[in-house]
C-alpha cells in the first residue's frame, strides 16, 4: 500500500522539477512530450542571463561586419605542447580539459588568456550543427576552445569578469578525405557513448586540431556569452573563417554518442540569438589599408605622378 502511493508521488515530484526548471536544460532535439525538459526557448527559466541582450551564438552577416585593423594575428604559445587528456561525455557534448599551459595573446585581445577546455557542437549524422552561422549558413560542426584570463584559477571566477573568457570557435567542413589528426578523438568516441563515460586520449596537441597559423589570420570578433546555461555574458568571441576538414564518416561518429536518456546525442547547438545592436568586427583591416596604399602608388605611377626627382 505504502509503495503504491510512493512511486506515483516520486514520479510527480520528478516531473514537477523537470517542468519548473531545476537547473535541468536540454537542446531542442531532446524535447518530446515524454521528456519536457527546458529547451533553448526556456533557458531563461534555468538562468536569467540566458534572456540577456548579448547572447551567443549569432548569425554573422558578413556585409555588416566592420574591418578592424587592431584584429591582428594571434600569438599561440605552447599550442604545440603534447598532453594526455581525458575526453568525457558530459551529457551535453564531449569535453576535454586541457592543461593550463597553452596561451593566446594578440588578436585584439586585451591581455593573455590560457586554454581551459575544448568541446564541440554538432548536428545529426553530419548535417547542419554549428552554433554560429555565416550569412545564414550552418556548418556541420563547431569547435570551442575555451580560454580565461591568465591570472584566474577557474572559469567560475573568470566569468565574473565581463572580459574574463575568450573562446576560439572553428567551423568544420565536409571533405572527401579523412583528417588523420582527428583520429585520437574520433577513435575513442565509441568508448564514451553513455553520459559520464570518460577515457584517456592518446597524446595530442591543440595545434593539431586547428588550421595552421597562416590560415588563422581571418576571423570575426564580437562580445557575447556562453552558449549553454548559465549563458554568462563574459565572452570575447573569435570565429575563424577557415574551416577544419573532416570526412562524412568522421562527422557521423559524433551522432553515435548518447544523451543521459540513451537517445542519440545530436543537434547539440543553441539557435542563433538576436544581435541587439552589437557590432561584429572582421580582421584584415590592416591588409586592406596596405593594399589601398599600393593601389594609390600604382595609380600615381601610371599617371606619371611618381616622386619628383
Ligand atoms: C572517469 O570515470 C571514472 C570511472 O567512472 C571516474 O572515477 C573518474 O572520476 C572520471 N574522470 C573524469 C575526469 O571525469
Ligand atoms: C591553408 O589552407 C589552404 C587551403 O586549404 C591549404 O592549401 C594550405 O596548405 C594551408 N596553408 C598552410 C600553411 O597550412
Ligand atoms: Zn560551446
């Protein structure tokens, strides 16, 4: 008798917590009538910051970006450093904590930031899955390398500083050949299918996961937030133009992972958020300046206006 009363009571209690938002959040792909979790439209119930005016991700409209000559190339320090990471299925993504050795500076950042962790966002079986979009185009996947100002000890502290966190975002594109530099990550996904599973990675470096430095000079910059609750608005965003190639089989492997409830971990992206008047900047202002100087010189020469002797 006791039991018959307790079980439904417990069920009701747990449904109540799910529906009223107890810190439980989910992606749109996880929302069903049976599992009425807090989908992105309700994240502001989980944390008020998710309803803020400087949220991420955004759609970048390239013709509205402003070239900024202060957005110089980044200095990557110890990005070549090989480390033994642990990769974990945290129920929302796969995440790798990195030793706080690798740093970034330059790139128009106010100071030096150190790498903390990286994780990914993806679609279904290699379909659209990036968080940011460029002129409405959604890429199959997006890498976030999360950094915090060098003097902070943890992300929670860094997030209290409006410029405490710098995230480097990279898009992926489908290529015809496999990207062997991703083997250490992709080959272990099958062993961390369930939420909270983790495993060690073969030694990798951050540098092997991203384009060459020469191919990272073109990027977009804006001020935004974390793209998952708490949605804190303390992030200097950088989105690199040059995508990372992976083939279809490699992209598909991410859809083999599972959410907590055992359903396929797919569609792990937040929809794009309103800009609310924010300006998006683009690197390369200096290059344009240099080439227009050359152009003026060339015209001057053509018109016979070269330096008087
Ligand atoms: C990895 O999983 C093991 C076994 O469940 C656990 O003891 C350990 O704390 C986990 N490590 C991380 C980094 O999550
Ligand atoms: C930059 O990207 C281009 C186009 O994908 C590639 O051909 C080139 O090798 C890359 N440059 C370097 C230095 O890796
Ligand atoms: Zn992310």
